C-alpha cells in the first residue's frame, strides 16, 4: 500500500482516498458505466448536540455510513488481550468482579468461565470481550455484529440492565443492527443513514415463554451447560421452555423423602425439589432461568405438592432472596457442611438427586421453598379453586 492508498481526515470531516488506476480497473468499471478517476471522498455525518451525561448512546447505520469514523472522534476502543493458558474468569480483578461482569453480559454458564478465550464460540467470545470493556465512558464498535440475533438480543438486555443498575455513564455503541435497539433501551440513537436523532425510550419487547412437559431425553441438549454436573437422576419430571417455537431452556424436579414443617394445619403434601434448570447460552441474560424456575414451581403446586430448591448459583439464589414467591428455609445461607446430607460410606456431602457428587463443604448455599404469588402455598383452599381452572404457563 502506498501513501496515496491511506485514508485521511480533513478538517471538514471529509474522508478522502486516492489510488493508482490500472488497465484492469478501467475495463471493470467500463462494464458498469462507472466513471472513476482514482479519487473518492466521503463526508462524515456530524453528530448533533447530545446530553452531557447519559447511560447508553447508539450510533446506528448501514456499513460505510460513517459509524466507526464518528466513534473514533468520541474515544478509543479498548484493546482486549487474553492469556491463552488461563481461564476467562481469571482475567478479572476479584471473584465478585468476575461474577458481576460475566453475568452482566449474559454469560452465565459456569463451564464457559473455565475455558480460555480462544476456544469459545463467536457468541461466547463476544460476551467475554464485552465483559472486560464494561465501564463508564467506553466506546464499542461493531456491537453484536459477529453474533447471531438471539445472542445479540439477550446480550443487549443483560448489558443494559447492568449499566443502568450500576449507573455507568456515557457508553456509546456503534452497530449496523436496528433489531437490538429496543432490547438496549438507549437514551439516544443517532441514525447515520438519515442523520437524525431519536431520544425516545423504547419499551423492551415482551418475552413469552411456553412450558411443555417432556421426556428426560432432552437433557442431552443441556447437560454440558450445567454448572454442577452433566448427570441427571433416573426418575424426574422434566420440562422444556420454548420461545417462538425455539427450545431455550430445560428444568426438572424430583420427589423427596421425608417431611417438612407444615404450612397450614393438616398439610401433608409430598415434597418435590428442583433438580436441574438450564438455559442455553444463546438465550442467557433475558431472565428466562428465573421465570422458568418459577413456572415449574407453579406446576408442582398445582399438582398438589410442595416445591423446594437448593442452589449455589449466586444469580439464582439472590433472585430468590428478593422474590416474594420464595421463602427461605432453615438451611438458607448455610455452608454445605451443615446443610447437606452425607453419604453413609465416607461422610462426603452429596446431591440427593444423584449417587455421589463431590461438593465444596464451605460453599454457601441458597435454600428456598416456592410459595407462589400471594403466598398461595399457605392456603389449602387455593388447590381446590385451581382444579376448576385451566392452567397455562406462558409469561
């Protein structure tokens, strides 16, 4: 490449280039009646006055419309480097920092955290890079350009929630995809094609998930995404979650022996426990996992049973701590050494749904019972009312 090949930016924000034409160029362009003498120029769209402080701004337009040129005038995109001999989780400042940032971009699969960056899929790699760039005053070019549109939507949702929850400011994204704007809910959007600004806040689309009873065979689609184990007990009730006829999640429950303190006089209901709940990586970050768990809880209650869950997954556990649909049990926030049954052979803590799974005895667990909306599990009359209603589990 010669000096004439390089782009330069004039004071008038004009991108210009000059090239040396060959005979082949002339023949090619002549076939299309295209008159070209070796020089071309492009005026970079001028960004109008914007608020001094905001959460998210978006520059949106087709390829070649000036998005990247505008972005370069607003800041420098951080270059992310990864050590190929280390996990992606090890590249963060602390345990909390890793969990917060990776969850913030919808990368909630713990097995994925244990991998080096270069073996991740395009979608996983994009999210990992984004997690490390996430800070106030950052600029990000080609946002969601290399991922499929399901990943783009779920990542945009989680990304936006984290930014607004933590009040990060002046984050500007450039993208050619308008489909993510309603999922991002930005403060402003500058459209380079029309050179117009939209400052109206779009409402995030409603996500309607359908729950279907299924066989255990579907677990194979989700097994390697579960943070604890790829195994599943031989006798479980299984459920699939679908969104727009696409499978997005799996959940199962298992019957438990023993009794728990009754919630009302004469409460002798059988106990069930959540066994596995997994959302496929492309759809993590949309809040499907918590909604799926709640929906299965409703199904179990409507069958006349009680529903319990124990998890070490922080995001799921903290959701239940805040939710009025779940109540903490006596073993909530205890370490496994105190709250988990042990095998008769060697005293090792184990998951009741499987034979033996080595567990960290010092790991704090969240333990809850699902009581449903309006504490319906406390009301013995509720079950009689529900028998006359047709239950649906869309949300």
